[in-house]
């Protein structure tokens, strides 16, 4: 497994992503962009990139906050997330820079790229699909499904999968229902998979400890996490024709 940190710049600011791919595979392959949770780039995101690399993809965990910028508590995490969202155009520019980078990588089939995000990252990935970026697919794990982007038929190029928790206080049933209506109205090919007992952050093994430490409704759910991961990999194999 080849892994490396790659520093790149966006509007003069430094960002550092994490690249992983199986160097024993010959030829070019599809790529998956990963977008981190509101905590910022961390070991979980890097480990997820390595898992996808082991499946035969080139994986690049992009950086939405800046080199070395992250949070270890909800207050700072929320501040970083909001600063990024409120910086007009910043999420798109930062995502686009990573998309350009991975499309030009020597191991990647140009144009054969999907995006996968967690919580904040899931919302970012879905926003990029709504903005019409040339992605083959987008997967959101317990991501915010609300948006201010108004879409119409033909805007969304990507196929979409959403994995959400039925017991997620941050992504209530009404929000899921509104998302379904939005996607159906816009003629998008999509799936929503809801796990009845799963709470917010269910894919991250650190979620339960963080939830208990900070008194917020987070929890890891191993069954849901494994099912969602397998579902995402099957989705990628289908959309890339593997």
C-alpha cells in the first residue's frame, strides 16, 4: 500500500490531503475523494482512505480546513465548520482543487471519480453533486441533507447514496423526507438507506466515546457501519462498471 501526504494550495492557503493506493495494481483505476467530519483531517479519515485503496481504488482524503487545522471538541469543530461554510465559495474551491489533483494523478482514470463524506463531509459531498460537479457517484454517511442550493432536472450528474441513522437527532425524519422529495423532483438516481437504531456518527468507532465525553448524541454502530461500507463499495463497483 502506497500512502503519502500531499500539500496543495487554494487561494494561497496550504492544505494537506492523504493519498492511498495499492501499488501492486497495474494500470489506472477509478478514484474516491473522501471528505472528513467536522473534526477535520484525522486518523479515521486516513484509515477509511486506506480501506478503499485496498478495494482497488485510488483514495484521496481531502482537507477542508487547512494544513494542521483540526478540533478535539464540538465547540471548536463547529467554529471550523461554520467558518468554512460561511466563507463564500470556499467549499467549492477546496473540493475542486482536490478533484483536479486526483483527476491528474498517474494512477487515476480521469473522469472516473466519486466522493464520499462523513457528517459535515457528507453534506459537502452532496452539495458538490447538487452544484453539478462531474462526479460519477456521491456517498453520504450520516451527513446533513439540507441545502440552500436549488436544483432542477439535469443539474445533478452523480448517482447518490445516503446512509443515515433512524435514531439520529441531528438528521431527523423530516429532513430525510425532504431530501427524498428534492431528489425525486430533480430526477436524480439515488438510494437512501436508514438504520433504525443508528445515531449520528455511526460509522466512526470514536463516536461513542466522544458522545459520552461531550454529552452529545453520537454513537458508533458496528452493524450499520459495516453494512454501509459494503453497500458503498458495491455502489462504486456498479457505477464504475467493475
